[in-house]
C-alpha cells in the first residue's frame, strides 16, 4: 500500500496516508472482537508491505507481530518501535473517522492508531537502510493489560536496547509511568432480617469502614498529583435484598503508584496483600489480582537525549512528561531496557470526542526518522 512522500517541512501528511489511517481507525478492534483485532493487525502489515521478516505470535486469543529486515536469526534490536492496535469500546459513530480542521476524530485516533501508522511508515522506509537492526512491534492487547502481546513476545526472547512506544504525548518524552495494583477487599458477616440488624453482622458496613481507612491514607485526588491514588471501582453485595443484612460485600480497587511509594514499589503480591490487610477490620480480607511495577527510563541516556533533540529540531520543547496510566514500557523496564513513550498530539483519550492533532503527524514522522539517524553516532550497549 504505497503512499505519497511526506512533506519535507511541517504540514499535513499526504492524503494517501490519511486515507490509510482512516481505514485503520474504522476497524472496531476491541478486546471482545478477535476478528477485528486480526483485521487491524493485517491492515498495518499490508501497509508496511513485503520485504521484511514477519513473526506472528498469539497468546490468550490476542494476535501480535514483530517485523524486521533480513532473514537471519532474530537479532537483539537497537530500537523497537512499539504500537498497540486495540482500542477501548465506543459507539459505532466513533469508528467513522471525521476530519474537522486540524483534528481527526475517531476512537483510537489519539490512543494510538495514528502514532502506530506513522511508526509503520518510518519502519518501512528505514529498516532496510540503517546500519543496525530495528523492529516494529505490533500488539493488540495493551488496553487489557499487555500480557498477551508485548510481555508474551519478551517471554519468547524478543530483546532490545531501547524502545519507543507510540502512545500519545504531543512529542513530549515520557520517561516515567505509574505502577498498578488490582486488588479486591472482601468482607464477610452474618445475615439477618433488616428490621432486626442487631441479630446480624453487616459485611457492607465493615467494608465501608475499611475503605474509609484506605482513602484516609490515599485521599481521592482532586487535581493532578504524582502520588499513589486509589480508585474504588465497584462495591457490591451479591444476592442481598433491601430487607436483609448483607453477609458478604466486595470492593474493587485500582491502585496507581509512583516508584517513590516504597510500600508498593518492588513489593510482591503477598507483601502488598499484607500492606492492604493492615487497613482491614476483622472480617475483611484483601486479595491482590495483579501487580505491575512503575516504568522509568534514564533521562540522561544517549537515546533519550537524541530523541529529545530530534523533537526540538521540529520546533517542539520535548520536555519530560510523567504518565499516571500504565503502558507496555513496564515490561521492558522489568528487564533493564529503557523504554519511553513518544507519540502524536491530541486529546479525549477513551472519551466521546477523542481526536488526533493532524499538525503533529509530520513533525512526529520527521522526529522519528531524525532520531534513528542520530543513533549512528551513539554507541550500542
């Protein structure tokens, strides 16, 4: 699928690229539609075209691919360009891309199909020309945890020296993202008739008092702040009736934490469970479903500095940014590999008015190409 050349200076990308992008954005590639995940992946593979080795992977029903130049054994890559093609659910109209001035509205426009296709464009232009190996890593499960895409590929031996993840950043460089804990609090009590509460032991009230303790330690944030936050996502008393004292209650917690929180960072699931149990009153128990560490990249690293300079040469400040959400960079960080988020601009991620800023596409494309060229002079690790 050929496209016209990108402009030599700032300006909107070629119309052929935008048409290919709109075709990709029209695919409702949500986690519950495996056929559409495959379709989105195949569209980008077709966009890249022939002449590259394509390794396909599948885990947990989620397809992914790794592309690189040459037919020799898979190398350790100097740079991996990582992109996810899955999106969160949206009404049907959000899968009908709409351009309005310098904005391209669609589900996945900002997060992150636009950056993904730019990465694919840069890869197909440079992968066969650079004096070092690069890869394009395409996954379809980032929105549901990333374990069957990026993590699965790493477990199959994929390795790199540096990774650029195309999540939205407005050409700023994200070197830090929070870690994540998924936990449940479960309370048990004794059922009774609602008219005679002294005969029962209300599990929901125990759970509420425990939640009060948790939120006293981690108050609900009312503005952006770089500290641990706890979102109470669900509280339920399954099977309870209005006139019944509930004997069981459960709360879902979504905990996001920076590396400075030593109660959580570097701790095992068992240690975090014990930490949460300290907030629980008798009859309430904590259960940790998953733990993901924060992500951090060395801000003084040669690759980070080269990427910053490449973005600055396009007229962007390229200052450092911290993300409160988790991304697939954490899987590389766990293996001692620096990964940064660097993508196009836009707004409305996961919302009804998600859009990509069309004016950032060409600078992003040019910055990626310039960055890869600059690595000629950067020693390999």
